[in-house]
């Protein structure tokens, strides 16, 4: 049995979007920090907004990179334990582990969405942007991970195997 076309299309397209955003965030970080260095050389003082924007971009870089890890199923695995279990035990462990990962990221996504709503009434100190910009990367990244993990869990429960070269308890 093969995964659904819509599921595979979501994973492919969302991975491309996430990779593009991460690449753009990294490029902007490098550019604004280079501008900061040049400005310090010329004027012996920094640009106040660079540090604040760098933190926001670094959060996108971090949380969306983790979303890529989830899409590629590159989590740290518990293969040592799984290998000593019988096939049924391996399946139970795999599903339990997937549920744990899914629950953790769902909780983080809920927290981030709640924080986005609360912090929308405050502004950042330098850029005067709504403070939710600090929680938005967490909300976006964790929500994407939840959707990805739900797809993988559905495949696991249906017994759909995705052909890969690596073997692990979360695959």
C-alpha cells in the first residue's frame, strides 16, 4: 500500500516552502550582520535593529529546520531498544513514540498560538513590531510538525511502509 497522493504532495510542497524560508532567513541574517559590521567600521557604533531582527530570523531558522528534520524522519531513534523487541513490540513502540512526539509538538503549537494571541498587544523595543514575531516561528514550525506527524501516524496505523534506506523506530 502506498501513501496518499495528497499526503505526499503536502510533504513535498511544504518541505520546499520550509527550505525556501530557512534559506531566505539565513541569507538575510548574513546580509544584515555584514551591514552591521560595515556600519561599525565606518561609524564606530552598531545598528540597533540588527540584533532584534537577527533573533527573530534565528528563531525561524531553528524551528523550521526542525520541521525539516520531522519531514525527513531524522529524529534520534531508539533503535537499540527496538531491535531486542519482537515485531509486535517494535510496532507498539513505534506508535507510542510517534504519539509522544506528536503530543509534545501539539502542546508546543498550542502554547505558541496562545502566546501569539497574548503578545500581539505588545511591541518589540527597537523595531516596534508586535511581540508575537518572537512566538510565530514556534507556532508555524510546530503546527507543520503536527501535520507531518499526523500523516506519518496515519501511515503507521494503516501499515503503509515508505521505502527508505534507513531503518528506525519512527519510520
